[in-house]
């Protein structure tokens, strides 16, 4: 299990790097490729957190939960906006509202990820 989640995290990092170096021309295609990269990073971080969980302090445990939830929200928001709602308009009507909610979900995930990684830095208890 740990090997699979670790490899998915590494694969996601490679995909993310390739997207930065060789970005697709089409915005929708580029942003759709973010979804598997985000999902792979979510799986990789989840595997890391599960492995470290017994050694994490209370603040480290809280920070790791914020990181995992943040990455999950980023993945969900990106999936909703660029896979489910890609045919909807950005402004006006249901499409505008739905895409706005999806984007805000992504941004809430970014906020949680930033707070989780910066504030507590996942401290580990020394034995």
C-alpha cells in the first residue's frame, strides 16, 4: 500500500513537472491534466501521513489532516470545474455559479494546504 501511494506521488510530481515544461496549448486540456496530478499527490501524501501518524504530535496530526483535506478539495474542485462543468459558461446562470463554487472549492483547498504545511511543519516526537 505504501509503495503504491508513494509511486503515485512520484508519478504525479513527474506529471506536474512535465505540464510546467511542456504545457498543452488548450486551457481545458491543461487543466484536465491537473486532476490526475493532484490525485496522485493526494495519494502520495496520504501514504506518507499514514506512515508517520504514530510519530506525529497533536499539531503535526492536525497539520497533516489539513494537508490531506486541502489536496482533496483541490482535486475535487478541479475535477468538477474542468471535467464536469467544462461545457458550462464561466459567467451567468447555473454554469457561472457552479464553476464559481468549484473554483472556490479549489482555492479553499489551496488555503488549507498552505496553512497545514506552513504553520505546524508536521513535527515529529523524538523518542
